C-alpha cells in the first residue's frame, strides 16, 4: 500500500465541536425547536453539497477513464 493511500482521519470543525458541547438543559422548548430546525436546514445543505461532490467526482472519473 502506498503512503498516499493512507489519509488522516477527518477533523471535526471547531463549530461542530462547540455545538456538540453546548448545554441543552438551559434551552427552552421553543429554543430547542429552533435549534432542531436550524440543524435540519444545515443537514439538508450538507447533503446537497455531498451529492454535488459525488456527481462531480463521477464526472471526473468518467472523463479520465477514456
């Protein structure tokens, strides 16, 4: 196995670490609902970006197979 094939594990962003460490006990039910809505929107945005990246990668792989 080539050393280039070994990638370091992905690092969590500082924002993600801070988000996961936040104390949820201090939030009201309304604040939790807003947080969930914001997280769901971010999840949708992230999934869309992952899909676009997969499409771009497949196109590049197809281009270089020729």
